């Protein structure tokens, strides 16, 4: 059997900052994301759970399989790898502190190699990190500061805080860069290693030095706490408008969303608002299922495009319960990956208008490949995804049909002009 894990992540590496031994949300499990996972100075958050999809192929049928490869240095690479083995020998012979930990040296070499890859999120997790990520992602709650972060930039970067979390209470916002942790400069430190330094038990504190564009660096002290995740919140608004907020594409997102919509449809709403703000992503299959609630069967939701030009088409599965009701989708800087798949499909297919600001822009697909001797996994970007109209999302994001910003003044006054615009569009079409 092909050694690759049947987990595809539409990279957003929206990684959750967890505590204790939990190493956070590496997107494994037929995932859409990377890191994630910026938000406006207004609303919610994100989280997802991990469910392996062992029966789902992550590559199109005509694409060559991915394996972890052979061990040893191939003959045609002997010259290329000669400097590596020379350096290996030098440090073993001359480094002042002996003996050396060969496993740590090997792991460091892999991390360095992955760091040289420029497209998408590419990384290495040792066995402990990979296991703890899986353990955490299968939990309905966790302990931490409660923020999605990106590890594919120079510094560990906030994508969005989780609603009601310590990170939100501390005022963290999208694109905040964590440039120091507990007074230690993170310049030149791998963002994944920086993320590990933020981990810690419930009730403990961590001091983060934040760089925010247009401001001088400042410190925030955050006390880690237990975070409970709720995927869907819904209510009926004035003017008979149904409102549903999806905070993450976890394994029950489609079920929770469907139940909420069914309950509101019984009240005969004249329109529906789907709020994907600060939703950093989650499972790819959930993005398809959620899109299918609003689209007829066999509609193209997205394409995965591989380096050799092959592509895999993802279509709606049918059986949706909200195919005709007028709807508007809210997006912002924290809407990433799976959120962008859903919003992009509904926009391209003319099913809904988008209101808000340009989304995060995460459109790369990752695969997790296990390494030999239980030495962990490497996450490799194998494809990018595009919308039904073949719009590229990676590094660009989705532009809303109606640009509406939320200012600091709006936030302080608890105003939501984005939501107001959505209501206006549905009440005065």
C-alpha cells in the first residue's frame, strides 16, 4: 500500500496554539488549510477536528503515487551529498560537546531542507509532534491561548483568535507577528519552533511581544485556559433573516450547519447569511459537504491543480437543503482555506454575494508522508486549488462583491457594518 497518509490539507496551516504536550493543529486528515488559520477587528474564530479519511485518495487517478522513497544516498547523488556527509563527519570529530544526538541532527537536517521550499507550507514533525497533533485535533476542547497562527512567514503570525479565548481577550488581531516570546527574540527562529514555545499548561502565562503594522512593538501577557469549541452558532435576525456562523470546518460542521439551517427554515426566513469571518479552515471534505447544502448536485466546487498539470475536480454531492433561499456570505482577513473554497464556489456559481474584506489567501494542498522507523512525517505542498472559474487563491484571497470594513471605532462601539450590509442586501434586493 502506498505509504502516504490519505490526508490532504489545503494548507492554511492554521495551527492552534495549544498547551502542555499538545503540539497544535497541524492540518492532517483530508484537510483544507494552512495556518491557519488574520481576522477583522470584529468577530469570531476557528477550530477544527481531525478525522483521517483512509478511503479517500488525495491524488487524481492518473497522478503518480507519493512514497517516502528509498533510504541511503542514491548513486547519482553521491557528489551532491558529499558536503553533507563531510559536515556530519566534521562535527562528530571536532564539536566541543560530545557525544552528539544523531537523531536530533537528522531531524534538524530534515527541518532545514523543508524550510528551503518556497511554495505553500512544507514542514517536518517528529513522531511525538505528529502524535500530539492528532490527539489534540480529536478533542472537543483544549488548553491554550486560543488562536490560529500561520507558520509559513518569517515570524509566527496570528490568523485569528478563537471566540471567547484568552487571545481574543488580549486583543490579538490578524497579521499580528509574534517577534519575541517571554523576552526571547524570535528573529531567525523557525516559526514552528516559536509555536512550540507558546505551549504550556492551563493557568500559566506567556508574554508575547507583538509587531503590528503601523505601531511600535508591544507586549501582551496571556494566561492559558481551557478552550471549548462550538462549530456553529445561529439565530433569526430582525426582518426575517436567518443567520448562521460557521467557525470551523470540523468533522461535524456539515451536520451542525444543516441542523441549524433546518431549524431556521421552519420559520420561513426571506434570506440567509452565512458568516465565515475568522473561519480559518479545516477538513476539505467538510468544505465540499457544506458547499453542497447550497448547490445542486455535480457543481464544480474547486479544482486541485498539480505540478505536472493534472487536476482533480471536487463537485457538490447533492441533497442540499438551502438551494433557493437568497443568501449572502460574510468574509474577512481571517477567512482562509476551506472558508475560501466555500465562498469562492458560491460566488463563482452565482449562488451568493460576498460582503466584507479580502480573505486570507490560502490555496495550497498538502500531503502528509510518514518517514521510516517511526521518525515522524513531512508535510509537502503537492498542489494548489482554484475556484470553479479557475481563480487562484494562494497569496491573493477572494475579493468580496461589496467591500465593507470594520473600523476600530466600529469595534469599540460594537457595530457590525458588514452584517448590516448583508441584511440590507437581503431585505432590499
